[in-house]
């Protein structure tokens, strides 16, 4: 009986890492860069699977560079976590995302995924409203990143 019940338990969420790229406008307001997903074109933050040999914050910085061409100073401690259902071709997988703040210094002229995604700067409030996941929106809304 215990074996059958164990087989029906939900799978543990898969871990992902993500960056919240931000910059300060001259008036001091915070802007957040969002990118679109490749398939559904929803607005998200740059994120992906952990990368062997890299710490979480290093992998988050790599995702921001690959997905949006962003370089900057990445925080070493997560600023938040959220869980979501990743849409795949045939199914969904539950993912838990650890988020790191990225103080953007520059955007490269070319980057690996620039033809696969759109990226755009938004006010903090607009970025929070545009992402589908309510928990991610709440994290974005609550941020108070310091000036670099």
C-alpha cells in the first residue's frame, strides 16, 4: 500500500535559475528587462537550467547574456523564489526558480538568442504586471535594488 501511494506522489520540482536584470533611469526609477519565451512569446525574466561547474548566480548571469546580451554585476544571493509550470511541447513540468539580481552595465551588439526572443526594458510596475506568474510579479514589484 505504501509503495502505491508513493508512486502517486507529485514529482519534486525541477530547479531553474534566473536573473532579474535592472537599471536605474536618470530620475532614479528602476527598469527591468524582460525577454519573451521562444515558443509562446510570453514575457519572462532570463532563466534556465543549472549549468554544471557554475554557481547559481553565475549561471543566472550566463542566461541573461545568452537570452538578452546583458552584462553586469550579478548578486550572489537569491532575491526570491517562485514555482511555475513550464510549458513543453507535450506536457508541463513543475519548476522552482531561484532569482538573482543583475545590475546591467551594458547590452552586447550581438548575442546567442537574439533572433529567437524579443527583449525590452519596462518600468518595474509594468514588468511585474506583464509576467504571467503572480509570484514572479510580486517579487519584481517588491524589489528595491540599490544604485550600482
